[in-house]
């Protein structure tokens, strides 16, 4: 098995509060890994550390065997490690197609490419991916006028457009109408299988994550609590206790 | 260059000159701190960065100057400026500020910049572009064989500034409006939910700020000079102080105000009086750059 | 397609013929082009990229000084020349004058572009209001420092030679210098905003953190955009130096509260983030300014300040913004009012 992301003994605290303490985990290439834990357990902090949003206090983070904990967000993104945001961030003043086009991987362009226009190939790719997430009919609308769920799909499509090797998704089903969650799970799985993108997902919805992930990590109070397959985790007493609040 | 080196060596030859420079700086810096406090107040409560701050100060100065020109005791200028600027601040709030509070920050910045221009030009039309000052005619105390002169007027100025500051702080701590202001500063929505009329709070805060600046200006005209176009530099000074000290940090604001006063005096001594405006602005850039470096360590940007 | 070609052809024709059709307004027309250029360049970093600078005037003033210094230095010792302000003993032959003008203007543009790289590298860590105040600070500081620098004339400024020849021809000469720069800038921007570069710059405006998270080289784009803007501002600064003949550091070159803020108002009036907005706004603003100068003498600055406040508070989207709201179809924007609450198809 092939490790694409390796987190070793990572700690991060803000002021006096320890958000992550000696967290270690590995994400296997081509698989879907889940990260769960009760509110405040440090999941988003860990994500932010991995994508370079803030420096870590100690430990190491390696992506494709390269140390990334000292790199800024853009450099990590250009290595092929992307993230989506919990509050869903898209470019609201542009339409969907433009949002897609701006998401073309810049690591694959040199400076002169920046001064050309996008050609048919790129437009077709944008259309295909918008179709993939079901936004093709809305592709000429301003992204800011889409509903929250539609924006989430757009953000996902933009991430795919960027051809990442690995994608970190922060609560992808949060705020989505329950009847549409199946559609989202389906697309995530297809992206993983068809495009070969490794997924690392923070999720609160147990049904979703147990359905999708090969491996699940559980955080509690800033520390790693358990690791295992969905079955292992569901039957793990420590995990159950953490969620129900009994210490 | 030789001149500069000569000025610096003077500081080492006669250490007492340092004391003079620091004292001069502190006395004027106290007034900068006042204006900065007002800026921080408006900034914290309404998230409006008021570039017209300095023009409120200069306006207050002209109130006192006009009183003096017309035979009234100049010291009366301080409370009169306080009141007049309070009213002006209230009007400006209702006409302009209230409409830019909810918008993005550049809008409020540009609107207050426009106000600054209007005020500076009106003052120029009304009073001309010469620098003005009011001589209270009080004596000067001399120390250290005449090296250090402390005009009693300046001393009175500092005392008035301190009294005003103390008054405002006590008001903020113990009055209901003061509490309402602090609550709104922390979380406007929550304040509204709890029944505080945030519109009234905003109007009050902005007027209070204008009044504080007016009083500070009335004091400044007695210990320094005013001129219609000095406003923007005062605004920048206030901005530097608040940026250096941080928003909720009152002792920091005082320290930074005194510090800027002293630094400007040092700069004026070493490089020459013509550089004083330049130094105030350069301090701004230095503070911003220091903040930038601090933020970069945390990989954040300065918003 | 034909309508567009005819439209632009008409504009070019007007541009070329204007100084001859309205001989009394030659300087005015030149000023309109100046306003158009500083408005378009402000919009490059402001409306298009979201970095609202209050200090672009820094490049105008620097361009003025660089052009003047180059033109003088070609023939005389700069320090001596500026010392003998109004001395009258320094004359320029025709070739010396024109060489000075050309080299000075180009040098001004290049120098400003390079300076923008350096200043930008420092200031682009600042966002929002800090960027605005920081750039304002740079412009004020430059003005104050230069006014204490004797080599370039200190507080008195510099006096350049007058246009050799018929002064009316001179006005036409300067008009065309401005107009050519303006047309070049417009054509350049028209192209730039269709490229990926333009889209990336807009992305930085819409959500810079998102752009960073998607791997866009944000700093490179910011620096490039500002340098290009600075290049053009430097050039018009240089042209202004020779047109005005005499300039001072604080009042003319680094005029933060005049041209420095006018450029922002022009863009807001016309509509920021659009190609035609700054142009329309510049023309409207210039007309307003001329009217108030003639009829409100004494209170014109107050009127201008009031215009700033009113525009900022009430009319922030400008003419183009208003048009885009009323007639989005003209601009290819599709807003689907029915669909805002519905979810996407599964």
C-alpha cells in the first residue's frame, strides 16, 4: 500500500489551548479516509495544519514523501493537495463556467500561458465536470446566486478541475438536503474511482462516512482516539463514549 | 549629512537634551493619544476607520483660536470645542457615517477621506492657510540651567488632556451608555437582541469621538500649531498609534501616543524640523511592516 | 461585428480630430485623457483586483521627477540646474528637448514599474484598509521626503524648458502624447481582461484565500498587475512634467488629496471593475470639476469633497454598475431569479 499523506506527532495549540496533541495518521493513496470526532476535537485544526493554513508547533507532515509543514498554502496546493471549505468558498461575482476555468491547475501553466485565453478544450472540460456534478443547466448563472447546496457542488467541481492528487473535504454534506446526500456520496465515490483522487474527509454524518471510507480515524479532545475500518470504529467503546460525552 | 551627525552627537554630549526631547514629545504625545483613543473607540464599536479624525482635531483648534481672537479666554475653548464638535460629529454621523457602517471597509475609509477633504477646505476658506497658535502668556519653568524649558501652558495642556481622558474612561466604565457602548463593540448583534439601541450607541460614540478630538485640538492650538491641512497627518498619527497598540489596549494607546510624540521630536532634532511630517508617515510604514512580519510568522495577512 | 468596428472607428476619429475641432480646449482634452489613464490604472489594482490603493499618485509624482531628471541630466548637471531655479541661463536645443522628452517619459514608466515591484512586495501583505492607508502613507512620505531633497529642487520643485516652437502646436503635441498613451492602455486592458491573467486577478479580488488554496501564484499576479499600472501612471507623470513645465513636490507631483483621490472617484462614478467604467467616470468627473470651478469659485474643493462623499455613499456602483443592474443581458450576465431556493438535481 502506498501512503500519500503522512502526519507524524503533529501538535498545535492556540494561546494556551491545545487543539492537536501528537496526532499521527496516514492516508493511503487512492483510498477514502475519514476523520471523525465530536465537536471541538481538533479536526478542522488538523486539516488547516495539513494544507498549510497555519504553521504547526511540532511534528511533521509529508505529502508524496515531501515535507510540507513549512510550506505556505499556495505551494502545497500546487503540489496537488487541495481542500474544500466548510462554509463553501467560490468566486461569487463570476459565473460557474468562469469559476471552473479559473480553477485550472496553475502548476501546469507557465507564465506565458497566463496571457492566453482559454481554448475549447478547457471549456469542454469545464462543461463535463459541471455536468458531472449536475450543474450544467446553471452553468451561466452567477455563482453567488446559487443555493448553498449548489455552491458546494460547484466547489467540488472546481477542485476536480484542478486535477489534485488528494482532496481534503471539510464536512462535505453539512447543510445539504438529506435527499441529495446520496447523490453527493455517489459523486465523491466516482471521483475517487474514475479520477483516482485520494479523499480525506471530515464528516459528522455517520451514515455517510461509514458508507464511504476504507479507514477512519477518530479524534477526541485534540488527541487521536482510535483508528480502524468502519466496522471497528462503530464497535469501538472509546469512540462511543467520546461521542456520548462520558469520560 | 554632517548636520545629522552633529545633531546626533549633541545627544551624547549633553544627555540632558534627551530629557528635553522626551519631555517635549510626551507633552504633545498625550494629545496624540487622546485622538487615537477616539479613533480606537469608533473603530472598535462601528468598524469605521475615520480618516477625518485629524480634521476634527484641527476644527477644535480653530474654535479655541477664534474665541481667543474675539477676546474670550482661550481655555474656554476646550469645553466649547468639545460641545461644538459633538454637534458636528452627530450631524456627520446622521448624514454620512450611518450609511457606510454596514458596507465594506474601503467605503467607510473613502467616505471619511472625502469628509476630511471637505473639512480641510472649509477651514481653509474660513481661516486662511497660515498656521495659527494661541499664546496663553503663561510663564515657563526652567530646569537644568535653562536646558529644559517646560512652558506652564504645555503642562496645563497635558493635565487637561489627562482629566478629559479620565472623565471618558470613568464614563465608559460606570454609566449605562458606556456599558452599552462596550457591549456593542464586542458584539453588535447580541447587543441588539438584548435591547440596546445600537443606532443610538453609534451616534453617541461618533459624536463623543468628535468631541474628544475637538477638545484635544483646542489644547493643541495652545501648545503647538494648527493649520487646515495638518489634519491628515494627525489622522495618520492616530492610525499609527492604534495599529501599534491594538484595539482594546488603553494603556498601550497611551504608551504608543507618548512614544510617537517622543520619536517625532527625536526625528525633528536629528533630521531637521522640515522632516516632521515625513517622520510621522514613516512611523506608519514602519509599524505596518512590523505588524506584517508578525503576521507572516502566523501565515496570516493584515486585514 | 460591423457595429463594433464602426463604433471604435468613430471613437478613433473623434480622438484624432478633437484638438483641431475644439482648439480652445486642447489642454482640457489632454487633461481628460490624463484622468482616463489614471482612472483605468487605478481600476487595474482596485476594481479588478480588489486592492484599493490610495497611493497610486506616488507613481505619478515619481514619474514626473524621473522624467525631469533624465531630461535635465542628458545635458546639464542636475544639482546645479535645480539650484538655479528660474536662472534662465539653461537652455535646451530642439533635439535636446525632444530627446529628453522621449527618454524621460520612457524612463519614468520603466522606473515606476520597477518601483512598484519593490513597494508591492512590501505592501501586498496588507489587505483592505491597511493597504489603502499604507499606500497613502507611501505617497505622502515620498512627497515630504522629496520636498527636503535639494538635488531635485527641494520644496521649490523643478522648472523644465518650455516647448520649443509655437505653443499651440505644443498643446497639440502634449494632447497626442496623452491620447496615444490612453488608447494604448485601453487596447491593452481590453485584451488583458480576456486572458487567464485577467481572470486570475478577478479571482484574487473575489476571494484571495480561495485563490491561494487553489494554487494560484497570487503574489506574482499582484506584483505584475501593479507594475503594469505603475508603468502607465509613470508615463503620464512624465508627460505632465513637460506639459506643466514647472512642478512642486507636494502640490503637483505627489498631490494625494487632489489627483490622488480624483482617480478613485472617477472609477467609482463610472463603475469599478469594468473597462468602460473608468473612462465614463473620468469624463463625467472632469465635466463636473470644470463646471464647479467656473460657477462655485471658492467653494469648488468643498463641492468636490461632497461629490466624493455622495458617490461613495449613494452611488458606489457607478454608471456601469447601474447599467449592469438594469440590463444584465447587455453584459452576458444571467441571473435566474426563480432558482435561488431550489437544490441542484441529484
